[in-house]
C-alpha cells in the first residue's frame, strides 16, 4: 500500500557501509580497484589531503533505485577527481518512454518553458547559496566530473554505487535532449526546474547552487 509514510521512507541509507550510514561523501577516487596506489602517490593528492573544499550541489536525481545530489566540481577539485566517467552501467535503467515532441499539462504541477525564473526557495539553515551559472541549464556537466555526486539514499537492496551509474544515464539523456528537438516535460518548483526524462527518471535543477564544506581525506 502506497501512503505518505512509505513514500518518505522509500530511500534509506540501510545499504551503506556502517561507517557511511550517518556521514555522506563525494568520491574522488575509488581506491579498491587497480590504480589506487598510483593515485595516492600523486603529489597533488598528497598535498591536498586534509584540506577543506566547498562542495557545490546543483541538483537532485531521482530514480526507482537511487536519490542522489549532483555535484559541480571546481578546477581544484577536478585535479584530484579520478573516477571513471565513462564506466558502463552493469544494470542500466529500463527505457520506457522518451521525451515527447509536444507538451502536456499536468493538473497538479505547472508546466514551464525553458526560460529562467526567479526562485522563491528558502535555503536550509547552515548552507551557503549562490546564483547558479553552471554551463547549459539542462546540460550542466557534459565533460570531466559528470559522475560526481553524493548518495543520499537508495531503495531496498540497491548498493550506493548505483547512484553514480544512474547519474551517468541522466547525462546521456541530457545530451540526447540537448542535441535534438525533443521537448522534455519541465515543471516549476520552489527550488528550481524539475524534468522528466523517462517515466522513472526525474532531475531537479536548482535555481541556486548549495555549498557545503567538505574535507579531502580517506574513507572513515
């Protein structure tokens, strides 16, 4: 039975490692694979261990499997970012519907065009915010760093690593929409624009980026 309680509890951190259940992170390099030792020997990595960097969150990605915060990395952060942005998804999301060429109005949400609007959102206490000027509004990170994210929660039985794969699928959908004349259903919300790329793939693009202080360190 679907109710408010089940919806609010759909994403949890139950599948995270014990050390990660109460602390979120943005992976710069997964050192469990080959190449971890080489990465750790890099002078830029060693020099920046223990430094504090602002993490810039530019949106949210919702799928049936994961809820992730999308991260825009600065030039300094990209120098220590060494994730595989082209890694193939071993379990891709099913393609059920593509963006349509016409717009259909939803009775409960206001369908928008692609013009920027003023945001009336309230930024949560403790977070800094700034006007969002990252790349193309609906294709913000096409290159290096496009996989950067923070896993906020996953559905039952889904490992956190899936969040990055879901984000890579989002980037591919963004690219397809950007390079074609397809119209993606876009809705105005209090925090930005919400786009529906597939039946089960939703992306919220913040009007204002949120900045969170982070420390560059090893796993906890």
